[in-house]
């Protein structure tokens, strides 16, 4: 079973947070094919959110082909999103842990590590965009 | 029944106003709140939020304009009031009576009362039904009040700053209960909730009404509001409203101009500006700031020596 968290200061719309968390749970193997997603009422009771937001998130997941709504019985996981299987993710997580430990040893605190990751991601993304746009 | 007269809106007001002697507490308020929506009523203190809610529940009589609520005009008739749940800011309850007694009283006073639902809801929240409500915590008292309002099985629920006095945990619990009630009602319950806690509203609400200086600044669903409002940042220039956008708020530094605008054309693009999305909090603050600037200008003009 998946537990949702909602951050109201992240700038990510609530429905998208739900979509991302389901995707992530499927990627990490927390949710498997055939598993049932919590009902809308359960989600609403978990995170205090407008039910239409949950409907919207589930519709989006359906459109992505990740889940299937079955009338009267609920919403079920169909398969994994594009991307590597959980084993490979775990390997990547391990190397990330090593890297973080190294960064901490070098004297970086959590905030700087986060900022470093975000800005590097951003730079790589922008670099890619610029090369594809031929700018 | 004539289908054409049935509105898609739970609330429609036209030019609604309330005057106390020479002071307009609410002026020219024209809003539409779609049926089934959870609408946030926001604005600075004294903007007329409580006045509007009181007019809708017929606790006060309009000085101007008209209101149509669930296809009826506000009145004190039991027929009108039976469909509306109202929770006043001060949560009025009998401090010495317990929740069970409040529920029993509701049964006497209302035609369409669901004691079982109210009892079940409060049991699920582990609220002691036999303790005088005056001895419950603030959060529990708010939950009892919400339970009582819902036991009426209203089609419209008007909440005046229901979470203002609650601690963060009790606040989230209250909002959970509210959101669950909305889910259960399956589109048959419309909620209007006034609050200053914008982050909370963004969670639970899908529609927003911004009042400031006693007038309506914005009334639309939140998704549309987020799409149509943008922040434009660019090299300093004197900006004026155009047919492409309306400026809600502008600020200038020596070199830079920042505009929060409402786009008339969502495909608008101008290379002069760097465009960025805004969140509900930024939109609300911009409208509230705009109305304060206007008030200041008027005060300044009146104060010319």
C-alpha cells in the first residue's frame, strides 16, 4: 500500500504530486502489477485534498497507461513506467549514497548537497535543450 | 419543473451589497460558485467575507443587489435554511451540553437530520460524545460543529474561518473530514470556506473568490486562475494594460520591472518578458496589494493639504 505525502510549498500542483508518487512507487517496486491504489476517499483522508484532484491524478495515470480504473471495484496498477527496473534503481541509489557520504566528508551540509544536485540537473537539462534547439 | 431555470451554480449574486449607515461592508458583489465545488473565500480583514456569508444564510438582509442560492432567494423560511449548513467564526455551541445532546437537539429542530451519520463520524474521530463540548479541545469542538452541520445533509456548507483558531494538526484533521464529506456527497455538496491560510485552501479548494475593499476581485476555478495569471519579469519599462493582459500588480527597481498579470490570451508571448507561473498565494497577495494601493491613493488624494 502506498502512503501519499503532500507538500504545499513545493510549487508542484497537488495532482502532479500524486501522479509522481504513484509513478515512483511503481518504479521502486512498492506498487506491483495488479495492486490496488487507495480509493479516492482514502487518499482524501490521508492528505486532506480535494477529491477532484485525486480523480484528476488517477485519470492522468490511466492516460499514461500505468493504472486501470475498473468500474465499481477501484483503480489497479497495470505496469511499470518507462525506465529501468527496480534492481538497477537500487544500484544507482547505492552509488548515490556513496556519493553523498563523500560529499559530507568533504564538508557539505544537506542544503548544499541538495542545491548542488538541483543546479547540476538544471544545467544538464539546459545544456541538452540548447543543443537540440541549435542555439 | 422548468429545467431552464435550474442553474449550474449553487450561488449566484448580482451587485450584492450591505450597508451599515454610510459604510458599505460589501459592495457590488457579483459571484458564481459552481455546484459541487469547494470554494475559497479570501481577502483581507474587513473585506466583507463574513458579511457575504451572513447574507447568503439570511442572517442579514441585503441593502442592494440580489442573490440566488440553490435556486432560491435567501429567506428565513425553513425550506430555504434546511439545505444550508453554516458554521459561524465563533463556533456557537452550548458549552454545557455534550455532543450526544447536541445531536439529539438537532433531530428535534431539523426535518432532514441524520443522527447516525453524525454519531458515526464523531466516533471514528474518537471524540468523547458524553463530555460537555465546553471541555473538548478546540479541534474536537470544531469537528463536533462540522459533524452537526453535516448531519443536516446540506447541499451548501458555508464555513467562516473554521480553522483559524486550530493548531496545525487539528487543522489538517478538520480539512480531512471536510474533504471526506465532499467525497461522500459525490458532487451534491458545495462548500464555501473563508480563510487566511492560503496553503490549506490550495489543498482542499478547487474554486476561489477574492474579496478586497468590499468588492469582488476574482471569482473562478483555481485551475483557470493558475493558467491565466503569470509573472512577467524584464528590463525596466513603463507598463500599461494592453489587450493581451491586465496588470494586477507591478513593481520596479532601477533596472527591472516585475508585473503580475492576468492574460487575456493564454498563448501570449513577448520576448521582452521572462514569463513564470505563479501559485495561488502570489495571485491572492497581488489582488490584495492592488486594492490596498487603490485605497492608499484615495486616502492620499483626500489628504492633500
